[in-house]
């Protein structure tokens, strides 16, 4: 299989993050994956100008809890965007489907209700190997992608709210 890094991006196309405060919420479940995604997101935010004191990191027990955490943080005037990091790996039961559906719909609802970027950096894979490939492995780091998406959506929001 051809090696594709899905996290390649043009750094010149990323807005300066210095005006914003970004919360990053990571699930504790599957820490070998979520810790790598979290590190990728935080490092990328720093690289693009978000001040250290404006990067707020939180942990929740599992991916399902991301929606509640994101909603709680999005309600704060001091938080401009929330990056949600999790990893759900297919097992032998339908639990995977229920969690993935609930979280994707939940985070969408949070974004729409709070009018803030809520970034879905949740891996939904068949195997641990696939998750690790996307947590700093051969397919990049979904945490990096989440940070870039947050900065681009914050920039979009600033432009959109200034329209006549």
C-alpha cells in the first residue's frame, strides 16, 4: 500500500492563532492513540501562534463524554474553539456504531447550538494498527489536522461575523 500522509498541509495557508483560545479535550480511553493525537494538536497550535496560556487541555474518560465536555467549554466566552480527540475501535459488538453515531451527532449539535468551531478529531477504525497509523504513523496525525481545522474555522468565523 502506498504511504499517504493525510496531515500534509501548506503552513502558509494557516491563519495566525495568536488571537484565540482553544480548548483540546481528549478521551483517556486508548491512550497510546489519544495521547499522540493530543500532542499533535497542541504542538500544531503552538507552531501557528496560539499562546501557551491560551491552549486549554482537558481529559474525559471516553469518546462518548466528548459531547458534554465540548458543550460545557463552548458555553464559555473565554473559549473560541474546541478540538475533540478520541479513538473508537471496532469490536465484536454494535457498541462501536452507537458510540460513533452519538459522538458525531453530539458534536455537530454542540457546534450549531454554540456557534463555535467544534472539531471532530475522533478516529473510528477497524483495528488498533489503523488508529496508530493516523496518530503519528504512516497516515499522519489527526490531532494535527484538528488543530489546522480549528484555526481555519476560527478565521472563517471572524470573517463571517464581520459581513454586513
